[in-house]
C-alpha cells in the first residue's frame, strides 16, 4: 500500500475521572462528609484515530480514505462503563447496557501513542473536582520519540455537572431530585498531530465545545468521533504561499503553510517571549539554550510554558534543539529534573522553591515574572551572547510593534467574528515574520564566518582557527557552544552545503569585500581599513557596508572602479545598523493565498467521504485553470494539494500526474518518498495504463533511476553525517597524507603549491614530513598571521594605501636609507613603517621594481647583509639592513615582483594571490627549519620567480592588447575544473563547471555573486530564455530552469529521454517566441515558453545530435557526422556530410554557426584546423575553407559584430587558442593565446567583450575586448 501523506489529525483522546471513584466522592459530597474535594488520577475514556470509514475491495484490503491513516497500531485495553443508556462504541456498534459494571474493551490505537503518561499530562496539576462551573482551559504538549521526532498535542479541559441517581450516573439533563449542591467533574480532550498547529487546533477544540456543552452524555462519544473524523479529512498545505482553511461551525480555521521544505510550521504568537522578558533576559535564555544547559521554565499557566518554549526554539532556527524536551511536566514527573544530561522542561510555578532547593546546576526561568537564575544563586554564571550580535538584536527588537491594540486605533468595531480573526491573523503573521528575521539575524551574527573555516572535501572544521578570530571576551561562549549537539548538527548542514535561511541571509548580509576575499587563495586576513577602525575581533562579524575593494583589482576594464561600486550598491540592502525591525533582511513577503476546503460531509460514511474528495479535486482543478502560467509557484501548490487528495482517494495515476507537474512549476516541493511509495504500490493493471501515458512513463522511469542511484550511493558509504575537527598529525606523512593534512588545516588548497611545500620541508631528508616539523611549521604560520593582524595603522598611514590592502608580513626594526622602522609587505607594495611616531615611507609597488638583490652595508669593520631595491623612476636605490632576514626577504620580494608581472601580463589577479601565498609559505618554512638549508628549501616555493628566470612567459602583443581580465571559477577547489558552458545575460556571467556547479559573476566587476548546484551531472548548454529564465541542458536528461531574480533552480523539464545537448530560441509561424531543445539520441522538442509544454517533437537519425538552430522556418541540426536542414515538422530537407578532406575515424563536427544575413553556415570539427563555409541555399558542399594556422582542432564558435571567433587548441604547444575571423573577407584577423588548455566555451557580452573558457588543465575564464 502506498505511503499516505501526513494529515492534521493523528488521534483524539478523551480523559476523565474513573467512574467508581466519582460515585464514591459524589455520595460523600451529598452527605457533606468531604472537607475538600480530592485530586483524582485521570483515565482514558475514548480514543479515536483514522481511518474512520472503510470499504472492502476485491482483494479484501480495507481502504480508509483519510489523511495520516495510522498504519502502525497497537492494542490498548480500555475500561468501559455499562449502564442502561444505549451508547455507541468506538467501533460504531450499538450495545444495550445492563447493570452498572466495569468491563474492558480491546481497542486499536496508534503505536506511538503513550496512553499511560498522557492522562497525567492532560491533567498536569491533577484531576480536580469542583463545586461550581469553571472556565475552559487550554494547554499544549510536545512528545519526542527515541529518534527525535516530535508530536504535538492541544488539550482542552472543560467541566460538566455530575449526578448519580439510584440507577447510575446522570449528567446534564437527566432526572435528579436532590436540592443539594452540584458536583462538577473535568474532562480533557486532547488532539494529537504531527505538526505544531497550536492555534488552529485550539480553534477546532473551541468549536467542539460548542457542540459538547448541550450534548447528552450518550451523544458525547459520537460527537467527538465525528469531530475527529472531520479533522482526519483535512490535508496539510504544501510549503510556500498557499494556506488551507476549513469550516468548523462557527469558526473558519486556517492552517498556515511552512515557508519552505526545511522550515517548521509556525502557528503560534512568536512575540510572547518579548512580553514575558526584557531583551537582556531574553538573550540570557537564548545563550543558555545555545550552550545546552539544563533549563526549567516555571509558570502558573500551563499553556504559557509550551508557547514560550516553542517560540524560543523557533528563534534559534535553523539550529535545532537536540536534547530532551518536555515543556509540561506533571506533578508526578518532577523526578525527570534529576536527569544528568542537558534538557529543556517546564513545570508549575508552585514547584519553584522545591526544585531550586533539591537540584543543582539548573537554570531556572520564571516566565511569569520574567527573570532567570541558577538553582544555586540568583544570578547565572554563563558566558553571554557576543556583544555585537546582542546589541544588533536589541536595537531591532526595540522597533517591534508588539501590541495589537495600537493596530486597531484607526479601525471601527467589527461585527463579523471571522473577519476580526482574519485581521488579527494577518497582523500576527507580519509580526511573526519580523521576529523571525530579527532572530535569524542574531543567529547569523553569532555564527557568521563558520563556513570560512570548513574544508568540504575532507569534511573538517578548523575550530581552533575559528575561535582565534572571535573577540577575546566572546571566547568562553564559543568554546562552550562548539562542543554542543546543537552546533554539531548545524555544522553538518554547513558541510553538506544546505541552502537554508541561515545560508541565504549570511550571503545576503555579508559585505561584498568579505565575499570576494572568500574567493581568493590569499591567506585569511581583513583589509587594514577594517582592522584600524575596529580591531581584528569585529572582523569576525563584519559590518554590512559595501567594501570599496569591489572591482579594485580589475585592470584595464575601461570602467572606473567607483562606477562599478555604485552600480552594484543600488541593488544591495542598506546598512543593517539603521534599525527598523527587519528591513534589508529578507525579500518582501509573497502574497498568501488561502484554499478553502469544501464543507465537511457526514464523515463516517464512505461514499460521502469519497464525494467530498471529488469535490475537493474539482475545486483544485478550477483553481489551477484560473491561475496564470507565470504564477508557477502557486500552480505547484495546487497540483501538490490535488496530488495529496488523489493519493488518499486511491487515484494513484491521477496523483502521479499531479506530482509530475511539480517539475515544471516548483520541483523543490516534489514529495520524493511519497511518489516512490505510489510507484511501488501500483498494481499491474495501473502500471500498464501508466505505460500508455508518456508523462507518467517518464516519471516512473526517473523514480527507478533515482532509486538505483540512491542504492549505489549507500553502497559507496555516504559520509554526509561525518564531521572532523582539524588535529595536528601524530605520525610521519608521505606526500598524499601531507596534501590532505595541509588542505584540512586551511593553509592552502592548491595541490601544486602543496607539492612544492612538501619538497621544501623535506630538503635533505627522506621524503616524509614528521609530526613535530609540521607542528612547528603550522604554529609559525599562524603566529605570523596573528602578528600581522595585530598591526593597527594610524590614519596618517592608511591614507597612503588602498582600503583593500592587508599587511601580511612585518620585518623586525631595521635601519634603511630612508629612516629606521619596519618593512611592511602588502599584496600591492612594500612600505616602511617608521619607528617612534608611526609614519609612512613608500618603498615600492611591485610592478615598479627593476632590480632586487642581496647586498651588504658597511658598519665599522663589518659588512651587514642588506636588501637593495631599484625602483623605476627613482635614481637612488632603497637599501635595508635586514641582517639575518635578508635572504628570506630577497626571496619573498622577488616572488611578489614576479607574480605582479605575470598578473599584469596575463590580466589575471590570481597570479598575485598565488605569489603572496608562496611568499608567506617561504617565511614559515625558514622559521620551522632553522638550518643552513632553510633558504634553499624556501626557494623551492619561488614558483613565479623560477618561471620568470627559466622560461620567460612573454604574452604576444596581440593577446596582451585584447585580453582585459581573467577570473578563476575553480579558485575554491583543490584542482582546476573544466569550463563546460558560458552564458551572458544582462549584467551577469554564468559559468558551468563540472558536476552541475554553476557560478554567477557580476559583469560590472567580475566578482562572484551566487553559486548554484544544478543537478549532479555535467551541463552541456545554457540559454537565456527571457528576463527571468535561464535554461540549462544536462547529461542527466533534464532541462533545469533557474530564476534569475530569485536565483533558485526549482523547475525542470523532464521530457527528453537522452542527454540534453543543445538549446535555441526562435519564433514560430505565428511569430510567437519558442524554445528548441535537442538530445543526444536525436530528439528535437519545441517548447511553449510560457506554459513549458511541448508543442511538437520529432526524432532525427544521426550520430549524437549536439546542437539545434532555427532560421527562416527551418532548423539546422548538427550531429557528429552530419549537419541537417530540417523543416519545422521534422522532415529532412538536406543532410550535409563531413567534407572529404576531414573524414576519418575520429573526425566529428563540433560546432556550427548560422550567418543568416549572408546566407552562410560555418562549421568546425574536433580534429581539424579548418573552418568550412557552406551556402545555405545550396549546401551540398562547402564553397570556401579557411585554414587556421597551428591548429589541431576547434570546439566552439560565435559571431560578434562582423567577426567570427573560433576556440580551439594549438598544434605545437597544445595550448588553447582563439582565432578571430573577418566574416565578410573570410580571413583570420588575430590569433589569441590566453589559455593553457583547449578553449571549450565562448560567449559574447553585448558585443563589447568576448568571454572564453578552457579545459581542466587551465579552468579559467578570459575576458577579451572586441574591436
């Protein structure tokens, strides 16, 4: 049987006083023999759980059409009272009751339902009889199983008058003649749900009480059962913007949806803690939760305990409380407070003194009076939340409008109860959103930067490094938090690159300079401008200003850096320090839609229930038809809901069809497990029907593929849960172990650099690095970093350097030709920081150096080693008496000089970053070896200086003039990855690297703005379809659609049965814009862009179809062995085969280009250095050929203005080459040498720039100026 979707109701249980004890007390009460009414223990009176109606099928299988039908059940022996009143039993049968007697009944209940503990939780203060009618009372429960899964309960206690006559108990309306005082007994109704719909279920129980108050005793069980059966028919809303409402007279109840798949349901008033606590106390409580203390909440109101505790845990999202959690403890459960582990529990305020006296090391939180203390003293001795995060939280919290009465000042008095409740609900939803944003910002500010200390490849968190970057005053807080389960779970999500609310806000509020620094290999240091203003500690939580660094290191882009900054800053949120509750923290809320369920039928009759679901399907169908295609997110929610209804109605194929629609509307809410269960449960007859419906056949085959991949991944040992803390090695390391250890340490990721470091540390020794040597090296590296971070430059020095510059190395105090001081090395220059009153003396920018050499300066009868620098434009050389540091500084400065030259020649700032890393590694190597070979060992790391000396890399003049910049998408990775596809959309460059990773760069500064994971397979093509859609064709047969505005990939086109290889835009015969896609096995599909429906498709006979283009009512399709001219209906008009000269075993077409205005088609081949030009009117053979000099193959081709750019690989050097051809004269204008591997991708940026991407040995993107 298919797994059923979760519904609102798990069970409904009624509790009350035992009949025999109630009789005895009543008699004593009537005889005035009771001084006070005793407390009683409650017992279970009724249990109701779905399914409530069944129908026998041909296979004798009982089907209960209800959501959340409980399949795991157990037996429960319930006492059953018998009297003369005819009463409906829980199984629906009627029995005539005889003399009052106690018998038992064996009923079936949900397996996870604990009916032993539940009675005392529903009456946590005990079952108290009363002499007078009391008000109804509600409270809330949370149950946690062994696996941490939570179930929620809402309880109402209400009182009924009790009377006994000679025949038995008589209540409410039965005859009684006594004039003595009445006795009132409480009953409790508990509704249990998998989801925390506290407000909604409280409203449901309020409606139930309207029916129970006038009901006869004999009708109560049937009324509760009917109420339960109605709730079992309610589907839960899918994540997103669609809520569900239903009518339980007299109220209209609304079930709010979750924000997204990973977010919890929020159906409580999140501002309650703000009303109970001051902001300072509230932060103290949150700090205790983050440090996983033993917390006990106290209140005189049982309901308040759960609501406040739930709100506080929601404030910590996406961090999740992992410890025992019992927000309501009955008086018989106080021994739970002796548990030795961390926990969060709640009990009545009357137990406060007792608990404080009897326990140790508890944090006691008085919710009623709003104070917190420990069980040992009236204060708590625990580290506070970091000051900067706390101040930001309090500033925002002060702006919250917490009082609904102020919202009503300008409004009239409402007369419609449901309208008033709706108005209040909307206000509460807005306030909840503001509080969520403020709380999330607090969590982000506390844990900002954690990902900078993660190594995803080896799943390592460098906790020591992270701690060292925190403020000294905050260290104790972080030391405690880092050891908690709550942080460990959070860390696991970061290592798994989970895209949750934390990662989105962290990225949105991280300043751009910091975001760019994360994309460099430069060791982790903030700019001096930040350090000088705030000290290093505040860099851990950087202020959210726009860094002027953006674009500052991008040479020759013919656009002022300030312009780039201005252009970008317009779209960035304002400073978070200008406080309003949540401005700038989240995108504006989407409008919420509410789907109203049909009126409930008689819920205990099978055919009525089936008709009810049919009505719901009809209503959803109307909603789908009324929703425009561009509201795809809302369409997805309607389809999801209809899929749920069809699932519980046993209409499996219709359900699968609805779920299939989610791929085109919002694949993020696709219920994989439910669909898998549906597919597995299909009987043979329905499987045959599914095979006749193409969309279902595709869905089923995809589900099977996913199952196979899942099994394979489990077989390979999935380590998604493993997390390691970086630890120094304890044994000798060979090269492979050394590479892993260095990467885990966070020093450097690049394997080539690590290999050179290994060579340096093993000079004169056997080829292995010992643990002691590595410890010394690591310590020196970190100490040098810390020393540089402690440098605080005065304003008089800062005004001479760029805001983005960092001091990476300081010499000891030395005598120079221009004064006494310390030589400072930044990524741009050397300068002298003079002693005494710190002053600035420029030494040299690296690009201006002409000579660097070791010299010696006379001192009395000695010659002191010195470093001599000759600088362009200065007559006198700069000389510094660096003494024993001379040789090291000579190596470092030469490496920085060589790196600067290469960066300028190749327009690639990464060379400078790499040179800086090499120089700092040299420093650590010399410090750790302390031997005569130390300088020789360090020279092994002089990578760029060696290249400059041994193999001068002169960039050809034509290339240097055309090349403007380079970016490296593989910078965060251990090794370069091939650039598979490039796409330019207005203002953005999209780069696809291996495994479906897509990186988006801002085109005004070429800085990384977003990273998306699009499937797990290589992408073959990308296409900008409209202002908000980018389509991406993948090797896994899917076309993924990314929203440019939201930057989410939540729609998929799954119609292709092979690897998607090409995408194109064209207009059809009605001048409507359409998209074409092709797959490797020869299928071409035509898409309606607005509805994402296939308008038509056909299949061509060919060897691997690689691209499709449209022109003049015809399609040109390129395969490996031929180019086909095809009519729009799919019939073949012409087939162009490989030219005779190019035919061979490995010869294949790689790219074609249409030049419609010239009626020409250009083609290139993988193993040929020749461009063939065909006439589109007579394409029998190429009428012209252009030979490309020193070229062995071509891979891509684009047209820019009147030029054709061809990307290929050279014959002599096997390096990437780009050929620029004149389209009219068919001549080669330029040859460009910009890549060390074949050029695999080209795209044009508004005909001003051309961008080229290269294979795995290069992995970079070059930006070229178009003449």
